């Protein structure tokens, strides 16, 4: 019962913040699941992979809801999406497969650094100046591969990397955010396939796992986040979003430091 309460609470927080601030939940889900799985005494060698794989599985559901919302608002640049999607999907699949042979400690360091980057970016309000226009398809596939690979290894939908890149490439911010949300779907879908395959023969996994996806956590997070995402979107017009954004940034800083220090 305590487990389910944690998953539902985590999903509620992730869904609410996603609707309120437009941020993905992976950087919050992975550290919290690491602490939960550690308290459940799951094998230390699979803790990080299990947290990341489960996070990617939830993004398949929450990301779809976000993408549909951006689609209705005409906030997706499909030309950019179609050229990025093959690269991010392939990169995410490779990342999920590689995660099975990378030490959990190294993965935690990568996630910690990304959390610090996201926190500093949110606190400072930094965004890259517009540079050159979008490159050709081959270049975009390469960039997408890098984004998908890094995002899959960290259990995120890629917005932390995709939005600044598309903004730098002269895509309006609204379109950059919507296109990034759409790119999160192939990242999550292909990434979770990689984590399922790489963890399929893992003998140390607890019951109710599908590779490196812990099904009870997935169900609890998804069921609650779908509801609270709508509340967050509503509250975005009622609450002091800049204040909440700064508080969330501080939380990311603390989680990043904790990840870099090791659990």
C-alpha cells in the first residue's frame, strides 16, 4: 500500500508540473524511483536501469497527451519532426540497449548533470540566441540520434535538449516546445523497447517486471498523472507560475546534487 501511495503521489506531482510548467517528468521520476527501489531492497546493480526504463514507459502515455494538446493548438512543426524522428527513435533504441551494459553509477552521474543543467536554465531564464536555419535531413538525423541516445539513457522525453536546439535553429519557441513534445514519443517508445530487451534476461529483477520496466510503478504514475495534468494546465492561468518554476528548479538542483553524490 505504501508503494502505491508513493507512485500515485509521484504521478500526481509529475502530471501537475507537466501541465503547469510544460516540463517533462523524467528528471523527477528517475531520482524518486531510485530512492523507492532502494528502500524496497531491489538489487543495486539494476536500480538505475529499472528507474529509467519505468520513466520512459510512463512518458509514452503522458507524452501522447501533451502532443495531442500541442497538435490541437497547431504548435508542431511537422517538417522538423519528420526529419528529427528517425534519428531520435534510433538513438533512443540504441541508448536503451547500451544501458544494459553501462554501470548504474555512470548513468546516475549523467542524469545528475542533466538535472543541474535544467535547473540552472530554468532559474536563469536562459535560452540560446537564434542561429542558422534548420540544416538538411542527414544532419538532423545525426542530431536527433544524439538527442535520442542521451535522453533514453537519462529516462527523459528529450525536451531539455530538443527545445534549445530547435530554438537556436530559428524555430519559434511555441513551435519548438510542441515539436519537442512530439519528438518525445519516438524517444520514449523506442527507448523503452531497448530497456525491455536489454533487461529481459536479467535474473536480479523483482517480480512484476517487463525487462527494465517495473509495472506497478508504471501503472500508479500513469493513472494519477493523466488526471493532474489537466489540473496543472488549468492552474497555469491561476497560480504564480514563475514562483513555482523557481521552486521546481531548486528541487532539481537538490536532486542533481544527490545523484552526483550517489545514493
